[in-house]
C-alpha cells in the first residue's frame, strides 16, 4: 500500500505529474486516488476541466485532443481514460519479430499518444487506468514512465487488509476484534478492498450502538467463502490460470459444497458477466447497470472485467458446458471434477 500512500503524499504537497498510468488489480484504491485527484486539481470549474472517457471506445487522437485543451478558469485540466487497452500484454513473443511488429503498429494508431507524451501539456493531468496486465516493453509504457509515472496497484497482503479494515472501523467510531478482522479479510479479501468495504459497512449497520465488532458478528453477517471462491475461479479461468481455477474448485469441494451447487453458482456468475457486457455494449452507462440487474456495484465491475478479459462468446460457451456437465452428472455419465477440469483446459485454449 506504500504506492498509494506515496501518491497521496505527493498530491498533498502539490506535486503532480503530467501523465500517470494506474494498472493492476486493486480497483478500489484506483478509484479513491482518482477522487483525490479531482478534489485537489479541480476545486472549481470541475465541469469544464474534467473529461472521463472509455479507452475501449475512444481513439488515441481523441485523448490527445482532450489533453491539449487549455483549462477554463483553473490551473489544470484532468483527463481520465478508463479501461485503457493500449498498454496490455498480448502474450510473450518468441523472438524479436513479434515485438518489432507490435511496435510498428504502435507507431501507427498510437502515434498521437507517443507524440504527445514526448512533450505533454503542463496544464493537463492525463490519467490512464487499466485492470489488465501491462507490457513494460512497449514504447507507450516507456513513454509514460519518461513523462510521468506508471504505478502498479497491487492487491494488498492480508496483514495490510487487516490494518486497513481496523482503520476504517476506527474512523466510524467503532472497534473490531483482531480475530474478527482476520476472519473478515479471509472470507472477503480476495475480491479486493471494494468488497471488503461493503462487508464492513454491512457489519457497522448491523452493530447499531454496540462499540465493537466481534468474531460472532462476522460469522452471522459476513458472506460465506463460497461466493468469493466462485468469483476467484472465474477470474482465474478468464486470466488463463487453469491450475489456480482448479484449486478454487477443489477448495469448494473441501468445504463440502456439492457439485450441483458449484455448477449453479458458476453458471450464475457467467450469466451475470454476459448480461453486464451486453448492457454496456447496448450503451447503458456502467453506473446504471447495477440498478438494472439488482446487483452490487463491485459485482458488476468484476463481471465486466471478466467479460472484457475473455469475451462474451467464450463465456457463452462455458455456460453451455456447465449445463452439459450438470445433465451428464445427473445421468451418471460423467464425474464432476474430471469434467470441470477438461472444460477449464478447453476454455483456456479457445
């Protein structure tokens, strides 16, 4: 979490780079630091000096055009590019040929960004955001590093999450028993701080006038590990980490969860990802998707990330496989673990 504290301290001292790349899996801290950027850089005339665009739907030259605009009645403009696709790792090249070819492409479509980053506007703070892995060898990544800062938002370690949770509860005027904090992190930490914050707020509402959250409170109110593991299994599968996804399946079986329930929850998560992706593609703003589907914001964000990582077609294929496995198990034609293992391997190769 030192990277986050360092950014906050820099902002407090008024030290702002002209360009940033925020990448990595900890989405909650990214959103928090962006809110701080807005607060510090746009105390007035925010509507005129803030642009937020989706990199999946915006061309590089448009981003440059926004960044080159002059601020209105303020010292700086803030341009935020979410879901930035131009830094992603496309897979490791076997030799220099593939790298040279990709750099050649970068010199085409992404050339306006490279030109801009060679001499960025001092009156604009340009922030790129992505949850995908980045390729540090790309010219664009190196250009950001030269012009500003590329910062990886790493997932916090369990001990850091426990400390963060204790501070949050303290800020609300309550205390949390250390054992309760560890249990809450163990049950919810893998989904990131956004999910952990939601569970903490749920506990605070449940607590009422009581001064301290106990282990009993966490067990009564907190979500079970099942939902968390399902998120993790799908996350690992879409990332191509088949062995990790299988580890999550085995953990669910070790928790005495029955195969039909595991299949049903996997199917539910796949359907959510497909539905979220479809709504966004139809033009529904991300902030409205959760309300339309009756889901928490963090569930929608996670599902959208999963859909973008793998594509709806792969998810639809996997959903069909879940139904087939369920039918075969009920007929006695397949065993659950070998069937799900085969499906995950095929999924990774699609």
